[in-house]
């Protein structure tokens, strides 16, 4: 059954929503793991890396004088349990952006996603991304889609650094302010029950993606759910 929504903007999650979680937790994580040591070694000349390194040490409880190898191993431990760590996401974003640029890795989108994103944009619906993955990884992810460069469709990019944690209503309020829209005029698409609840608490409209084979398939969502983007109709 088609869900019909009136909204001025659609904000999309990535993992399990536009793209297969297994692809991100598999191919992309496998690409990042052995490269963490090398990127951490750039801290002396790369302020973003230096900040992420310091945050990772604090977050994992390492000694202030921890070696790059020790920090990298601690971060690989977070990856093993898919902890949504901001410094880890920052470093992964740097590694993945370079991997995309070199053609070593490619992104993934469900086949129903790109046509719908294009259709919404052509009809005047504003599009944004809100993911726990860093903005630095979101942009090349869209740029290197197998279905063509999708990045020009996206107006704004949000992550846990510039918006806040995805399970907190305050983060969604911050995004609404950044988009200069009333919360009720924004539609959020996600597969995570707690993100559904947080966005609803912030006054957003929400549709949950209940995709076959994804981590949250069959979950109890506090909002209407669909199986793919083709079941969603957005009007202004």
C-alpha cells in the first residue's frame, strides 16, 4: 500500500534505508580496518585526524600517550560491534573518500531509491541526508553510486557531529532549524525504531523502512512502515 505524505523536504538515513547494511558492514569496513594505522599517522599534519585521534583515546579509555597501533586496535574493536563512534566515523570517512576516489571501493543503493530521489527532487521536494556516517563519507557514497552521481540531488548533509546523536529528538530539531522548515513539513525515512521515535518526538513525519533481510526487518515501529521507496508518495 502506498503511503502518501505532504512535505517540503525528505531526509534519508543510509544503512538499511537507502543501502544494504551488509554492504557497509562488510565491504566498506573490510576496506577501512587495515588502513586505520596509516590514517592515524597523519595526526601531526592533519587537524581533523588529530581531533579524531584524541576523541578516540578518550572514548576507548586508552592512555593519553597511546600509540597509533593501540588506537587503531581499539577502533577495530568498536567496528567489531558496530559502535556508532564519532571519531571512528570521521576516520572511516577519510579512508572511504580516498578509496572511492581511487576506484578501490564502490557504494550501494537499493534499485528503488535513485528513481524516487530523482522524482522527488524534480517535483521540488528538498532532499537531505542524516547518517551516523560522517559527511565526509556520505558525499562520495552518493557521488559514486552504481546508478550514477546522486550527490547533486542532495541539498544538505548531516551527521552526529553537525547535528547530534540520531536517537535524540534535539538532533532533529537542529536539522529542522538548519533547513529553515517547520518540523511537521519534514519527512524522515529510516529503518531504526529508536530513530523513528526520536524524530516523531521532534515533531517530524516519519516512515519506517522495513526491508527484507535488513537488521530491523519486522521491528515494532512507532510509525507507518513500507518495504521500499516505491511505496512512498510525497507531495508539497
